[in-house]
C-alpha cells in the first residue's frame, strides 16, 4: 500500500511524524513524505526514515490566494502522478488543500490529523474573525472528502462539530503525537543551586511568552538567583515575536534566551520545572517530552494543555494570559522543593501510560485501517 503524509514544515516530518513514518514502513507500506522545499541536509534526514521525500510549494502563514492555489496544484499533481492508496495531512494548509485535491480522486482515502486550532480559531479582532470564516469554509469543503478526522484533544473535536465542519461519526481522538520513551528518558533533577524554569516554544504571542516574562519579573522581586529560560525558533506568523523584543527581555535580566536547537533534551535535563503558558494547543509535544524526562509541569487551563496535567499530582494549571497566577505557581515550587521529586516521577508515569508513541501509532494505524 502507498501512503502519502503531507505536512508544511520539513522538520516536523522528522520531529513529529518520524516514528509514524517508520511504523508504516515496518508494516510493509511504501511512504512518501511531503513538506515545503528545504536544504539537502534536512531532505537526507527525512529520507533516512525510509521514505521518499517530495517538496511542494506551501506558504504556511500566507493569506495570498495565489499562493494557496499553487499549493493546491502542487498537491494535486503529486496525487495524480503517485496514485496513493491513502493520504494523511496535518496542520491547516496541508489538510485543506490535500482534502480538496483528494476529492478529484475517488480511490484515494483521505485522513486529516488536526493538531491544533491555531491562529484562525482564536477570539480577537476583525482580522481574526475573517480568517476564522475563511478557514471554517475551507475546512468544510476539504473534510467532506475525509474518511476520518483525527484530533489530539476533545475540545478541538467539539469545536469542529459545533461549527458543523464535520460530524461526530468520522471523528476520533488520540493522545497527541506521542514521544519515543527510549529517546526521551528520565533525567534526574539538576543539582545546581539556582532554581531553573524552562519554556520551549516558537516565538509567538499565543505561546504565552510575554506572560512568562512578566511572571519572571514578579518572582524575582521576592527571590534572587532564579533562572528563567526560553528555547525556541522565530516564527513568521502574524503573531510572531521579533528577536529584538526577546533580546530586550534578556537585557532587562528577566529571562535568558537560548536560541533554537535540534535536540531539546540537554536543556530539559538542566531545568527544575517546565512551563508552557500557551493560549491553545492540540496537545503540546514539548510538555510531554518534559514529562517523559521527569519534570513537573506548569501549563495553562486551555484545550490540549489541560490534558497533560493532573492538578497537584504532576503539576499545576494556570489561567490563560494571567502572569500573576503563573508567578504564584512558580513561587509554590520554589517554596516546596521537597515535593518536586514526587511530582516529577508522576509526570514520567503519566507519559508512560498515555503518551508512548508506540501506543499512539498503533491507535492511528487502527483508525486508518492499516491493521
């Protein structure tokens, strides 16, 4: 059987879909991976998974209709030439344009993986409302062709059902993308004297980075020698935070910006508590990676994020866009260090129970009828 997996960011095929690609290949299927044009090194890394890589034109954050039309024709051409049995697409543009393309090929089974609602479905100004209207309309057209639609949390699924984008009958929920527990292994808490908080996220306002910085300022008014670190790349999204602003936080002494990395494990191993103050997620991969390495969590009480925390057991949930609530939970950890080890082990146990990539991939294979 020939399966095409369509994403937007080439690196995401490695970081988020790599284990799934290898699972399909281990089951004896031919896999083609698609994402934006990239450099030779990244292409080689994708193909080392055992799949064929076909780059295509996709501008992830563009609102230019001409750009989207090019994306549609690029995917359509690949489907026509490769004639796959199944196509799986994730993130908004790959899902929309793969689904619309698949409508022209009756023998291709189309599956959509909704990894989050993103910018389009967040409340806000007129621009966001218009983007939501367009996205909702395109999703309806695309997902009409979907055999099944897979979500990473119940809240996102209910949003799609409530907006009459899909029906309950074709909807399924899985526990995120999962993590390789052999790769993200338990790491003892650091023995350094300075208490360290870490957040890993693309530099976006919706990731709660400004609240993280504001909370850091509140905490350091009471306690000195506390480290607040940010790790993650720039993002060209309309909600992106420029490096100039990030460096200004660092100059003020609020946080330390660590840049970007291909391997987050050394940074997680050096932190005491992992924080993600995001406004919305499908199911936050960075939180699960931190849990697998044995870190207690502070994250927001929003769809996706709330699924990763059992309150007071492996961490705490805080209100969205509430720096004071976030600071209070940070202070709790600083003042109750003796409870962190137990909570860190609870995080590991939850990761093993719910987020093992082997279990999740088996679930996906069952949903798309590969078993």
